[in-house]
């Protein structure tokens, strides 16, 4: 492996000139991507319906093709899963990334074409490697193994050719042969769907490996770390994996977890944020330590940005890269080489840089609290939790919050359920600090909290460890990318979690 690593790292660095090309000409790159997408799909059922053969520019495309949510695409996808082809995309699609909403029992199945694998997910992964070696040219990353906390995959009973699973499982199953040399654990473990047994086998089978990198959801990575330390009797992961140098994360904000990682790992390592969803690989951190991820504009995805005030309108308007503004929330709308067309992903993003275009994920369209005009998003609460932890010495594993509406007993409030790894000495002080931090971050929240007129002090309850996982398990969503919704205007999940805690 020592001989292989320098060769691969040299190839990764050689990609930099290609990256610079689309990074410096993002608008042109996006125009070419859309042209390729429309041309490829013009003879599909979808392409014929919307006259793709007559769409010659972005304006015509936006005027002709409406914005779609999953329910709009579902009839095509369902037929595709039953064996029909050439519906949304012009090459056969046999793989589907299973993604479920955090507040719904329904699963979404996102089509994954060969093009979306090669020209989006794997291409982006190589670019991420290039970013890393650009700033760490002497890295020994590829002399060891990459630990992947992936999901499961299943044969679709409707069609023996179609398979579905978590995105990570789809990527693992289709990765090139050499990828298996650089990865741990074996596929038989990596693709297990029962996460409690999976964590145990992951721990037992990776302890003696030379793990140099880890990728996975922070919550499950922490669970794995703690189990490995229990088994080995070591105090830090640096004692178990002395050559560990990189953790790649995404899916949820890393802010509430970073302190725990630093403590459990026990030595400085690199952290790299990626925005890789079932629908595509959208962005990744290209400069270590700086906020914002470089937008991948040349990876088979055409992107539009919907101002939040447009969401819910009969004909919502979107803008392109030349019109976006720093710090404003946009809903991401994509057209992809997997056959999604003007598809509303559900994530909200903010631009942190316009030259080049860098973004951060600020929340979800439906994951926010705006019961009283406070417009609190996940980015706000993640920062407030981090501030409260820093000032009180607490460590938070996870949290969720929802509104308590006006009643005869009083005005509104936000009710928080928090799983602490380390509880604060004074829960009331933590709550007050959290409230103060939110006021400093969000002026709308501050206005609604003024003299308790619309919102009184948050109601915060500390939960025993494991309650959130118990709730996820009751929904059949334990493991993988599934997570408790951080924020919601709907109290249903909150009340279900409280009921479990009271049992």
C-alpha cells in the first residue's frame, strides 16, 4: 500500500487543473451541464412530454418544465422500479437510493444512473481527494484503510433487476475493484441493516486495521468510538488508530459534535465537510477550516435557487448563480443525470462566497420553527447549542425542538428535548444561555421574546441517553442517514419521544 499511495495521490493532485477550469467559469459550466442533460433525455418519455428537443436555453427550460417535488416524480420512478426504462433518463436505471423523510414513514427512492455514479458521485469523491492532497501533500491517507459507516441494500421485490439501499450502500456496491482495497469493513458487514449488531461487528472487525480516515454520520461514529474504547480499554481513538488523520462528515451540522470528536480521538486530525445526498454530490469543503463548501457545477447537476418567499406559490420563481446573494436562504432545485427534473431537494442553503461559489446547508424547507414569526432555522439552533455548551461545559449528543402554542395557560414557547453526553451543572442556566444565544443570532426570535410577549423562555427537558434511537427504531429508521428532525412546527414526533421517555 505504501507503493500505491504516492501514485494515487499524484493522480489526485493532477486533477487540480480541471477543477480550476469549472471553478473559475461556473456559469459557463452550468450552461453546458444543462445542455448535456436536455440533449441526453430528449427522447425519454419525460423529454417528449416537455419538448426537450426544442429547448435551447435556460430561460426556455425554466418556462417549460415545472418545479417538481417527490410526489410529482413518483409515478415515473415507480414504473422504473417495475422494469420500464427510458422514462426520465436515456440509459437503463437499476439502482435506487432509498431516502426517507424524518417526520414521515414513507420512503423516497431516488434513481441512480451509471452517469450519476461516474460523473457525479465518484467524480466528486476524486475532487474531494484532490482538495485534501492540495493542502496535505505529505499525507499518508492512502497507506491505510478508510472506514465507511454505510447503510444497507435490498433487492427490489417488484423487479429482480432493480436494487435499492441507502446511498452509501449503492456507492459501495458499485465502487471500482481497487476501492475495496482501501476500505473497511467487508461488504458483508458494511451492508448490514440491523445497526445495533452492525456497530458491534464494526468495532470487532476494525480494531486491528490501520484506519487513516472515517466517513459517516457523527452520531453513529461516536457510538462506534465508544464501543471500541470499551473493548480495547484505551482512552482515546489515537491509541487504537494512531495514523487516523481525516474525518469526512455531512448530513447534519458537525458543530454540536466537534468537541466530542476532539476529546475521543485525542489528537488533532483534519475534518472535511461534504454535501452528498441521494440526489447527488453537490459540494465539499475545498479549504480546510473555512466555512463553506465549493459548489460542484460540473458534475451532471444543473442547479437553481429558490428564494424562500417563493416556496408554496403556484408558479415559484428561481434564480441562477449570477443572481444569488450572500447570506440569503435559498431552496435548492436540481436537474440531474439520474433523471430528476427541476426537483426541489428540500434543503436550504446559504452562499458564503460568490467568487468562487461556496455554500453551507442552513436547514430544511420543512425543518424550521415559525409558529410565531420567529423564523428559527437549524443553522441558528446548532450555533446556539454550541455556544451554550461552550459556556456551561455541557456536551449535547442530539436535540429536537417544536413550538408550544398559545393556550389559556399562557403564551407560546419552544419546547426542547435534549440528549446530553455531559449534562450541565445547572439546566436552567443552560436554557438561559441557549435562549440568549438564539436572541443574538436571530433578530426575529429576539423580537418575539421581548418581554415574553409572544414567546416565553424555552422549555427544555434532558432525556436519558438512547431515547432518540429508541424512537428511530420504532419508526424503522435506526441507522444510516436517518436522524431525528432538529426543528419542526409539528409536535407529533416530540410527543412520541416524550411518551417513550415516560415509559
